[in-house]
């Protein structure tokens, strides 16, 4: 199997390089910049990428690599800081000062025969993020491209075996970025491109077995894609030694706990089901403030989970479905031990739990996890389902959480979902749900005056949940949903629609 090593000098984009290499169907492995040369040799890489990094190569103690790296007969690609490091080690000059560039920059290719730029137009836009720049490229190298400001943007030796790029080809804002990486992998390193995520699964199964040894693992399942895929993968590695806990907090959607349990049964997962609805309802009695609701739900979850986990004999590990974006958000990237990450899907687990954390998905992005889930036969109802917040319907049932109001919301929400599924729009949007407002309005039903609550419809499209726009649903669909909700759900006499984007609103109402 072809292997590309990525030497991490601390860039926020290192995982993105690995991801792009995976997209091109080549296996890659990230190692810290100070890994020994013998380890590198043992890995038999087809190529090495030196990543970017936040420091200056001119600083004392900044990440560096051994000069011996250049004597191994292995192609090397230096990106940003990596290019500057190559420059320093190969006898060029790196300067600092007025030529800083951040964001989009135009570059022009001056050597169109360079293998790294094979098949690429002569001028294009790239993503830069550097303070230092190359003042003088090393004697062995020649210029391949420069920015419109005259800063060296790319360099290589005669056969392109050693190539440096001042910009980030791994970032989507760089035009032809993926083609440039493909040129490195296939034209320079001669990789085959025959690796796939199925191979990743096989490798990770062995990693989990080596890590956990003969111990047992406990996992909090939410019914969502991340925790389910993590569990199915770990089950493949450990079988019965994985025990899962699924807590029903009474804030799930209609039929959800039954549906989730049935799906887990099909997956042969060993699940401890805890119906803690009453405990949650008691803790939430009289609470209307959104932040207090979230806090109480988080704390109650921890108590319920801990109590159940104590029943599992010999559990030494806590499995979590943490993904790379969660790792970035919590700042736990690069070298250093994993800290317990309070995964918001399971409400946040306490740091003092006497369990080690197992996070097999922590290097992956959501779409890769979905793909792995498909390969592991995780049902599509889990893989393709809309995101559902950890605090559940609590953040959609505005005002006090009482069972009657939650049931009303559940009934309205299930009508909305059913109609969206019927129109085939479900997979085309990020999320759609109902919100129950603590507002009563006057209506008339069968000649009688009503004074009932209001349901708001919320449907959004989004790439990552960070920003979102409201979906322009067909009028016929809105009409049908509105009529069905007023006719079929007791206690509702008015339906409105949320037509705000994020920002200024958030997707959830609380
Ligand atoms: P907001 O409301 O912040 O939501 O625009 C962005 C996305 O995150 C989901 N969300 C949550 N997911 N735990 C979760 O697991 C939470 O506490 C939580 N709050 C919001 C929300 O559904 C949307 O997709």
C-alpha cells in the first residue's frame, strides 16, 4: 500500500492535507515534525509532505527536520512553512517583513514544464497565509511560480523531486489545489491511487484492538451518525467487549427511542437502555430560561450515564464519536495527550470519570464518517438523518417543559417531517423541524372560539451548520403541513414560518 507521510509542523491545515490525500485514494499518515529518521524509513513512504506551521523558521527552536530527509531518495513537498524550511535547510534565504500575504493571491507559473503544475493554467488564485517569505531560493532549486507581488510562490529541483509551495493547495480557496496535490502523488511519487476508506476501517480495527487490549469499552449512544459509527466500528474490533448506553431523556421525537433501539438491535449492538424521562422532567420543572435548560439537561445526563456505566464490569475505556471539526473547536490538535472532550451530543461527560478516552473518528470529517458508516452497513435512517441537538426538543419547546406541550410538539413535528419526506426534499436540506411557541392566539374552529398555542416551521439549508439560509419550501407543502397540524394536533390553531437565516438567527430557537 502506498503511504504518504505528512510531517506536522503545527499547521491548522495538516488534517486537511491528509484528507485531500485520502480523497485522491492514497493512504497517508501524520507524524510530528521531530519523528526520528529511522521511523520514517520503516514506514517506507512514497512521498513526504512537510506541513505549514505558525512559527518562523528563523526562530530559535522552531520545528525542523533532519537534513538526512533529503538523502533518502523520496520525493518531498514543502507547503508554506514547509517550503521555507526546505529553503533554509538547502541553503536559501528566508526573510520577514513587508511581504506578508494572507488570503487570496494571484500567482503566475514561470516554468510550465514543472510536473507539479502539469495540466494547470498559467495564472490562478491561491490561498496564502504567511508572514515570512523566500528571499533567495536554494542553489539546487529553481523558481516555478511567483505572486503578482514578485514573491516566490513555488520552487523545485530539476526533476521536481523536491518541490516547495508557498501557498496551501489543500484549502478549497486555492484553484487547482486538488490537481496540484494529484500531480505530486501520481506524477512525482508514482502512487497508484488504489486505497479506500474500507482499508481505513481494517487499519482502525487493529489500532483499537492494540489500544484496548483485553479491557472493555463503554459508549454513550445518541442515535446519531457519529456515536453510532464509532460504536459499530469498535464492535467490529472488540465484539461483546463494547457496551453502549442509550439514555431516553424524554426530549426525543415521536417514536424515536423505539426506532433507535430497533436500529441498534439490527446492528447487534449491546445496548443498555435507560428511560430517564421522569428524572429529566423533574429536574426541568418550572425552568424556562434556555441556558438553564441546557445546563440541567447536561448535568442530568452525566448523573444518569455515570450510574449506568458503574454497572458495566471492567470498563476502562469511554468511546466517543468525536470528529476532527470537534477537535479543532476544542483546540486539541497536534502533539499532546487527548483530553476528555465534552461531546455536546451526549451532553458533556465529566473530566474526572475514571475512564480513558477512545476516539477512533477524531481525524475524520463528517462526510467521511458517513461513508464509513455506509461501508459498515449502518442504516440510512441513521447516516442521512438531520442533525438533532443533544438537549433535544427542550430547545424547540419554548417556555416550560411539560409532557403535554412536548407531546403537542412531537405530533406537529412528525407531520412536518412526514410531508417533507413525501416530497423528496428531506435529503436536500440540512434540517427541518417544528418549534412550539409559548404564545396563545385566538382562532375559530367549527364556529367556536379557540385560544391556543402557535407552531413555527423551521427548514434550513447549510454546509456545516455555522451559517444557514431558510429553505424556500413549496407553497403547496406549507399549506398541507399547516392544515394538517391545525386539524390533527390538539392545542394548535396557528402555524407560522421562520424566514430568517443564520446569522442573524441561530438554527435552533434556544
Ligand atoms: P445553532 O442553533 O447553534 O445550531 O445554529 C447549529 C447546529 O447545531 C445543532 N445544535 C446542537 N447539536 N448539541 C448538539 O449535538 C447541542 O447542544 C446543539 N445545539 C445546536 C443544531 O441542531 C444545528 O444543526
